[in-house]
C-alpha cells in the first residue's frame, strides 16, 4: 500500500503560521512550504485548501492536518482555535470535496507527539508524554503506541492549576500552568527584565523592538545572569507541572517541544531538578527521561503526514 514513491500531504496549522509538506511513509519531507496563518475563520476555510491544491501531485494518497485548538477528530472539525472567531471549520469535508483525497484532522500537539514517537526523540518508546511550549502549553500522550485522546480533548494541560492563588490567566482562572511556563510567560519575563534592567543584555538585544522570549533565551545562552535566573524560574514551574502528569500517566519518556526547548539542557536541567523534587515516590521510581524534541518546528507537518499514512492502513 505505501509504495516508497507515494506521499501524503501534511499540513500544520499552528497558532501563527501554517506549513505544508509532502511526507513519505518514513516521515521524510520531500517538499515544504510555509506562510502566515489566516487571520479569519473565512480565510481558514479557503486559503489552506487553495495552497494544498497547488501542491497536489499524482503520488499523494491522503491529507493529514494538525490544527491548533480543539479538534473533533471523528468528524474532522476544528471546533475552536486561534483566529476562527468561535466558528467551526469543517476541514475534512472541505478538503475531501476540493481535493478528492481522504483527509484526517487532529490537534497540532497530537500530531507532533506522533512524529516524535515514530521518527523522533521517542521512537524507541510506546508510552510517551509530549509537552509543547508555545504561546500556551499543549500536551499529548501515546499509550501502547497509540495516541490517547480521551473523549476527544485530552491534552489541554496548559490550564491545569498549579497555584490557585497565582496570576490571572487569559482563560479567566488563576494559577494555570501556562501562566508560569509558556511562551507568553517568557515574553512577559523579557519585558520585565528590560523594565528593571534597562542596561542589561536582554534590553540591548531588544533595542528598538518589543522584548520577546527569544531575546531572553539568547541572553541566557550567552551567560547573562538575569536571563538565566528568569529561565530557571520558568523551568522550575515546568518541572512541577510535569511531576503531576507523570504521577498520573507514568510515561516512559517526556518530550518537550516548542521554541524554548531549543535552549536544551540549559533549560531542562532546572526542570528535571524540580520534577524529581515534586514527584511523589521519586526515589522508588525508574527514572523518567525528560528530553528535547528532535524534530522541532517540523514535528507538526511530519506528524500530520504520518497521521494520514496511518489512516490509510487503518491504524
């Protein structure tokens, strides 16, 4: 069925950009294209399928889509996501009608987890937890080699409370995990450092532009003590949240993706320390490795393509 010459079309509809790729059954990218994510629900219903149509070749067997937000995988519908203004987007029906190819849709973190489990950092494991640190925090699980979705929306861990008296979250609750450990939090830390250390390295890196998390992580990688302290604080909270997830699901490995994961052990060492301090019965458990994602920004589009491959084989 999966001739080495055949392909699927993987589509990653992230929070700010979308990526398209021809993907082999081994998870290799043959052709790749990226562009900004559509700004409205109406554009989301038309632009992705138009781009996909332009990338069609006879070798493509199916389409896989990973979308940021809440996804009804049974029906291929994005129920809620960035820029869709509360309107559902029926991706499966749109793509199948326009392209004439079987189409499957899932959450973007789920397909990233699938990619890391099949061809990335967790390829030797069957029980996997993946956390992505984007604007918020996304989560996904593989159990016995299969994605675990619960009743459809498993993995929305960013709003798991870790401190009920903590900061106000965008969701209206207080102390959600992503208020302490996420891209949004890292951006805030960068702004705070520029305000309190106007002569510091982060301020110099962000001169003339709005301070962002990447300015802070770049400064930390250059050894700036203020940036390192901020990064370690965020990593500490990451480890605390991971302890709760591992206590509940007991995976063989935890994979951390998203922009900040590129900092590597400089960031994860502090997370590992707080993780083991917070994990109940840590001294009696087998060590759970916490590692950076291998596929980085390609995980979503590779995973979407692999998801399409697995749908063809009935997995």
